[in-house]
C-alpha cells in the first residue's frame, strides 16, 4: 500500500514539473522590447487573481485567473493569438499552458519569474530605457 501511494505521489510530482511542449520562456528584457513593439495578435495574459492584478499589472494585460481560465478563455483570446503568460509561479504558467494547449492554442510564451521580473524592469519600461 505504501509503495502504491509513493508511486502515485511520484507520478503527480512528475506531471507538475514536466515541461509543456511549445511553451517558450522569455526574460524581462525581451518582454520590455515586446511592450515597446506591441503588434496585433499579441496578448498578455495575467493569471493572478484580481486583487493582485489591480495592485500592479502590465497595461493592456488581460486578467483571467487560473481557476477561471477553462471557462472564459474563448471570450478574450483567439486561437491564433500569440499569448504571453504572466503568473506568480512557473507551476501556474505551466498549468495555464496545458489548459490552453488542449484548446488548440499554440503560440504560448512564459515570462520567466513572472511579475517579479516585470516589477524589477518596470521603471526602465516607463522611462523607455529598454532598447
């Protein structure tokens, strides 16, 4: 019985840590350049809850919390959009990417270190220092 529980736990842990095929990572500097050259079809998806979103967010970002994502994704997102995922943890980004991949979204990018990275680079973005 203990072996079965250990195997189930190991499988669950592996599934959470497994990479998502087609999910690319970008750093804060790259996000800075993308914010300056924002093109049509690129959407920033903020996966945090509303309280955190309103406390600090990227202008123009769409706020859909991870729990609501399976139900409202098609209202705000189009399958051909290039989507940048912003979350507080890599686990949440991966989970959101899996949900979106199952629905046919293929152009997914994750901001490494999520909002922490953006908050560190934000003053430079506001002063247009990122080139």
